[in-house]
């Protein structure tokens, strides 16, 4: 180690030593950061009625467990045969659209939710969505 310290560095060091300023404890800061606990569910292949039942139970259970972020995979509906039935709404019978609509229309579920939004590409993109939950009381 070099023993030749400049006068400026020596003065800076002495000023630092004599000051009452405290350095932040990086270890303590790291522990205090909260990470979003995440769970995911895949609804591929479920009927609309079954998907709604499953998602309602999943949201309630996750909320009670203190989970903050849910990834719900519905698929994009490109393999759905609903387009062949003239009596079925092409969009509303696809889980991608109908499950979020079911959640938004369910007052008990919406009391537990902060936000619902489309997932990032690495989590399924337009074939999935996020649900951010409030803290359970």
C-alpha cells in the first residue's frame, strides 16, 4: 500500500473521522427490501365455468397466504374451436378475455386486488396476465 497520501486526502479523511454523519448499513437495507411473492396458474384446457371456479379459489387462497403477484396463463385462444360455432361469442368465450372480465365483475375478488394487467413477454405476454394483490389484513 502506498504510504504517500496527499494533503487533500488526509484532510478529507480527518474531516470524515471527526464528523457525526453515519454511514448507511447496507446489510440492514438489504434485509428491509420486500420482494413480491409470486404464484402462477395455468388455465389451458379448462372450460370457462371451471376456469372461473379455479381462478376464484386461487385468488382467495393466494391473498390469505400473503402472495402479492399472480401470473395467470390463459393462452391466446388461437386453438379454440369457438370460432366455428355461430352461437358463441368468439372473444368472450376465450379464457384470455372472459377470465379477467369474470374477476372484474366479482366484487369480493376485486376487494383483494390492486391491479390486473397483461403479462410481460417472458411470463406469457398476451397469453397471460398479472394480478397484483393487496396485503391481507
